[in-house]
């Protein structure tokens, strides 16, 4: 690779990275959807995941970004979570901020992780994917099976951390 090719590739990578501000999009969407609760952290998250595992639905925290909780659920009370577990909706948020993404989300390129796919399989209708276009404000609540059925292409990758 020549130095010019390296600089060009770096610029393309940085341009792509600038559009991958998922955490900001997740926060913005949760502000728009007042009935959504941010994924619990610490002990609350461990309790929720433990109760799910006991129910035969072992998922990881990285498989969802938000929850829709029945009003009577108290995330500080394991018994409350267990009682209402089947009513909790787990939402993974995917954010687009590219002008090329159409109102129906055609042209939106994003990744589904193994953890998200596993959670979708284990939770069924309790796992939803929210597609959020920050440019237009459009939101589509869908599912992993619906996304896969609608996909025009897919590319498998291996992500590693060293």
C-alpha cells in the first residue's frame, strides 16, 4: 500500500467512524421514547440477567440498549423482575445518521452481533430492534428475523479485541 493509499484509506475509515456514534443515537432515541428505560447497570443488570438465565433465557447485557417495563416492575427487586419477566421488552437500538438512508431505512448498513441474534432467538417477541434515523427522526421498531428477511446483502465478520 502506498502512502497515498494509506491516507485515503484512513480518511475513509475516519469518515465511517464519524457516522458510527451509536451511543449518542441511543441516548437521543431514549429521550424521544419516554416509556423506554436505559439498560440497567451494575447489580440491577446482573440481577436481571440472572433471572433471565434462571428462566432459560441466558443473554448478555450487550444484546439490548433499553427496556420497556410494565409500570409495576421494580428493577431493584428480584421478585418483581421475576414476576413480570415475560412482560419486559428488550430493545436494541441501531442508529443511522447518513443522508443516504431512505425513510424506509433502505440503504442502512449496520451490524447485528452474535449476542443480539442469540437474544432475539431466546426472547422472541420480547426482543425488538429500533432503527433510528437521526437525520429524519424516523423510527422503525422491528425484529432480527424481519431484518434478516428484508436484508439485501449480508457480510460476516470476526470482531476481536487484543
